[in-house]
């Protein structure tokens, strides 16, 4: 065999190996990734097929990055964007995200899943960036405060740099936690907040505040197109069982006939928005030209005790209440003013709490019945 035939045979063999890797669903490092763990997973199509998607003209189709795309909110956003006909790259370090949340898209030509940490730079071509990557529940973000701070500061800087290089529009997923334990109620976007900068929640609250500052500094400096969503309490399917949030705690405790743990006297209030309402708000915000922060939350307020009664009513549980000490810096009241979202985005929540909890409880019930939980 001469040299040219030998090289041709080697090239053909390499192509066959790459093809087998793609079909088998093994991980391979993505081109241009600067991280040693920046790998892409491409599984073959599921036998059951994919959810229906729109067919867009090439001029309307966008290539969209969702950081934290395997998480609770991120995976629902990936669903929406793919169903709308766009190409979506979901990026996640799987600290709290789960591949299971996205497995129904594995192998789809418009979908790619990258195992990557936003604290490391990445080089890909995109049209829009939804930056959701961060631990979001108190037990998760307090477990590793430094990682939380890095995701919302260094991670945000990296994603802003990517947006600058690719001229992509950037949406930063901020939080109602920037208002801290508010002295103004309900909270408009103009309220500057009441945050303890050295408390146990500060790693999340303050890093999100700094993330907002970084976003606007980039916008002012280089003319970046940006949006900021201040997200209030959100619930729905794909919440983690152990995320420590009051909705998931009450649902799991009710379904397993354990006492419902109430921290404090239970009179503290929250506003609960269903995840589909939030996703609609995020998509509308990205499509808008509005650049100031926007509250995305449900303006209907419920006490923790009221929530416990609703959950027990839906589940048919007779679980008693068990009271514990209120966590440090836990807000007493939290409810958004959403006039900006109404006026600028034409958005307001449509899912009532009873309806959303019924869907959420159905999801958790299926999980509890399939996976035995320790009582």
C-alpha cells in the first residue's frame, strides 16, 4: 500500500470512529472549548420521537445558549425554545442540573448539551444568551458559597465576554433576593433592597446584585444589548426533591405522610409563580428592547401556613405541622410589583396556585411511587 492509500485509509477509519461516537452517545470535547471538561453529549434519537417543534425560515431561526440548561428553570426554557424552532445549546456543570431533565431531546438536530462550568470561558457562536447558571435554593447556594459567587460573577463576566464577541443579546437571570428582607412591600424594581452583606444568604444575594452591576457595566462600555429578570419564587415539575424550598418540602412530606416542617410561625408570606409563566416572561423579555430590571413573579401573596393547607388539601394528606426556628435573614414578606412587566412585555401570570400545585404534585407523586424514599 502506498502512502496516499495509507493516509486515505486512516482518514476513513477516523471518520468511522467519530460517527460511532456520535451515534452511541458518548461524550467528546467540543471544538473551541477552553475547558478540559467542556464536553458535548449527542445521543441517538429516542424511539418515541421528540416533542413537536415549529419549522422556522433560516432568517428567523436563532442559535441560543442557555446556561444552567439542565436545571429546573433552564430545562423548561430549553423546551420552549426548541419547540419554537430554534437551535439550543444547553450548558451545565451538573452541580444541581440533571441530564434526565433534557433526555427527551437527546439526538435532536437542533439540540446540544455541553458539560461545562461557566466559571471557565467558552468559545461558541450564538445569537442569544440566557444566563441562568447558579445554585438557586438556599441549601444549594449555602453548601458552597464560593462556587455560588463565582457562577454569578466570574461566570457572568465570561458570558458577557461571549456576548460581546458574538454580538449576542444577553439576559441575566437575577432574583428577588436582591431585595433581601425588604422594608418596602410589595417590591418595585426601583427598590434598592435591604440585604445583609455578611449573612448566610449573602453569597447568593450579593453575587446576584454584582451580576446586575456587571451586566450594565458591559452594556454601557461596549453597547451590549442586555436584559435583567428579577425572578420571584417559582415552582413546578422538575424541582429537586432536596432543594429545601417550601413547595418541594411540603409536597414530599405530604406524599410520604411525614410532618410538614414550618420554619418560624408560618405567617411569613411568599408569592408563587408556576414555571410556565416564568418561561413566558423570560422569552418576552429577551424579545423586547427594554433594558432595565423587570420583576417576574406572581403578585398573589400566600402565607406559609396557607400553602401547607393547600398542599394537604390536594394530596389528601393528614400530615401534622412541625415548627422549627426561622432561618437567619429569611424574608418576612415577599411580593412583586409587576406593572413594568405588564406595560413593557404584556406579561402577567395566568396559572393559579391550586392549578400549578396540582400539576407539580402529580409530578412528585409519580417520582415517589417509582423511587422509594427514606422516611
